[in-house]
């Protein structure tokens, strides 16, 4: 295996993609996963939701790519969506070199990183992306998205407003701005297949975020799979002892199998 870092924007050393590439095996082509850690758009929690997630997927036949994106109001929306799109384009442009199938490139994200991954899965076709990058239509479209306790809506009383304030770089975003970045308001026939994980008693990102997105998929007659675990705080990451960090409720045998379920789902339903 080798690891290399790719800077995605010219003259910007704060946005990069860490590439985790397994040694090739004759006759075997891997899938790819873009990993987007959370952090409320104020930081990037790569220690628990970056490399550990990448290595978890690699054990299931993936090459993995961890995104470091703009946070702490350094750049505002749609900069983060554009950066995630550049990451997807880089993965596909280098599919042969990375030993991956360009038609099996998925995205996973956690908390606010789940919002960014969900933005990629529901807003990949927005004109602002093509205008900023000039990439071919659809190059940034993931074949499916795996969202783990994601921030979804900015339009409800249970929203995670701090994430959206950081995303827009202001303390009082307008309702129009909030609607523009609410995932459920962007679900349509172009949205990609969805795999969704949450816990029922998450005290940071309310379970209703996940339910809101699932309802939008149902209303649009789109395929999705959803797992709700009963008792764990926000931030389960791998759901096992590797990312427990002393918090026993972050590790549970059932939660620790979510990557296995996600990989099975991607093999069967990703497109």
C-alpha cells in the first residue's frame, strides 16, 4: 500500500485529498470510496472519521480517498461542494493508475461531512460546479452515498445551525440560503442511491435529520437503505474499539458491522 497527498486547488495548501492505494492484485479491480469527515464545517475530524474509515473500507476491497475541505469560514458555500467535486473528478481521472473501477466510486460522510457528501449526491449537477471547474457533466456524480449521522436540514427547529452558519460564513443566513443547502430540498430524480446510518438518541444531530432525508427519498420514489441504532452518542465513526476513544457507547458489535452492510449495499444497488 502507498499513501499520497493531492492538493486540489492551485495555491491553496489547506484543501487536499489523501489517497490510500492498495498494492495491485492480478485480475482484481477495486471500488473507490471518498471519505468526508465531519466537524461542523468548523474543523475536519480526520483522526476518527478519516483514516480509520479509509482503512476500514480498504479491508473490503476499496481504495480510499480522504478529503480535507475548507472549514472555519475560510471559504463559503459552494466552495466545499466544488472541492468534493474536484476530488471525485481526480479519482475518476486516475482510475486506471489507482486500480479502481470508475463506475464504482462512492462517497461516505459523517455529521457535517455527511452533509457535504449528501450535497455531492443530490447537487452534483448544480451549474455552479460546472462553471467553477469546467469538468464534464456527471464526472463528479457518486455511484451512491453512505451518510452516517448526517446533518441534513437547515429548515427545521432541530437543525444544526452552527454547521450552516460556518458553511455560509455568516451568523444570520437567510431562509433562501438555508433552503439552498438543505439536502431534502434538493432531492430529485438525479439524486444518487442512499445508504443511511443514525442513532435514535443522538443529542448533537437529531435523528429527524435522517428521517427527513429518508422521507424525501420516499416522496421521490428513490431507493435507499436505512439503519437506526438504538443507543449511542453522536460520532460512532467505525462503531468498534478502533474509534471508541474511551467511550464505551461508541463501540457495539451491531454498529461495528455498518461498513459490511454498506459494502453489500454498494455492490448490489450502486449505479
